[in-house]
C-alpha cells in the first residue's frame, strides 16, 4: 500500500511539474498572434515552431509599415507648399510686376514707355511729312520741266508753297535787285548763295525729330539697365532680410528688374531702326531739293542770257 501511495504521489507530482512547465510555453505561443488578426489561431500548445514562425514576418513587416508612413506623409506636406507657390508664380504678369516694383523702377519703366511712344509718334509724323514733301516736289519738277523762264515756271506752279517756289522766288528777287548790272557771274553767285541758304533751312526742317530718335536709341538700354540694377539690389536686400534663397522669394524681384531692361530694349531697338530708315529717306529727299535748286539756277541763267541777247539785238538795231 505504501508503494502504491508513493507511486500515486509521485505521478501527481510529475503531473503538477509538467503543468507548471507547460504553462509558460502556452503563454508564449498564444501571445504573438494576438496583434495580427489575419494569422491562424494555434491549434495546440505543443506546436511551438509552427506558431512562432509567423511572428517573425509580422515583426519584420512592422518596420516596413512604420517606414512607409513618413513616405506617405512627405508628399502630403509637400502638396500644400507646391499649391501655395504655384499660384504666386502664375501671377507674375507684366502688369503685376510693374505694380509691385520699387518706385524708382516704376519711374524708369514709365520713362521708357513714354520714350517708346515718342519714337512711334515721330515715325508716323515723319513718314507722312517726308512722303507728302517728296510727292509735291516731284510733281513740281515735272510741271516746270518744259518751262523756258522763271515767269513761266511760276505760272505753271501757281500760288503754291514749297521748296521749288522758294527757289524761283529767290532767283526772281535777285534778278530784279541786280537789274542794270552787267556782270552775270555776280548775279548767279548771289542766287546760288540764296539757294544754299534755302537748302540748309530745308535740311534743318526735315531733320526735326531725328535727334530725338538718336537719343532714345542710344540711351534707352542704359536707362533700362539702371532699373535692372536697382531692382536686383532690392531683391538681394529682401533675401538678406528674409534669410532664405527660396525661388518664390527671389524670382519676383529679379523678374521686375529684368522687365525694366526689356522695356529699354523695346524702346531702343525701334528707335535705331527708324533713325536709319529716315536717314536714307531724308538723303533721297535732299537730292530732290538739290535738283530743284539746279532747275531754278538754269532758269535764271536762261533769263539772263535772254535779256543780254535782247539788249545786244536792240543795240545792233
């Protein structure tokens, strides 16, 4: 009986020891699958390797998921910044840049715009003036082409004003004031001097506005460059105050500064081209004026020779 009771107590002790040893293992095998809902529940406490194997991938995937959170968060934080910068960049129109520019840069832009307006005004006015003057002078030269004297030339032209009637009037005035003088060379010389004065006066008149074009064409780029330098200087001052080199902060000031240079070029390039054009057209018109002067001089010479011929014929009679 003692042996059986001893064996029974020994078996109970072994069962208690097995239960005590098995309880931590079952706790370890059941605790990891708890956070992961998709993994299968362990079927038995003895399947420790099969239950602990999915725990490693779950633990390994946790850093990947945790690392993916900042990647998703960065675009989310970058989108508002890009959305804030994009509208500001789209608003950089010439008018907005002009309105947000410095006072001195605005003054430079307004002055250059006024210079450009003056350039095109001179272009339109001089084109009309030179076209009308050249047309009238060519028509007058055709009318007196068959005239035999100064009187006939004046009758052919009528009471019109122009450069050719001025030559004819100067020739007649010199012939009348030199009446009774026997020297034809002196009369022609004095008439040529009067013609030269008329030509110089016409040159001065026809070149009115050319100096303005030359000034605008030569100075506008430098005025625009002054506005650009001033604007860039203000941009660097703004950068130093804001302590940032972000493009959204730097770009508007530099764009405003470059706009001054662009307006300067817009004012200067047409002025230079128009000045060269008018130089060629004016040269052609002054050649017509020289032709008119020569025509008046030839008519005066014929009248003088005719008057001397009539005097000699009367003296022979």
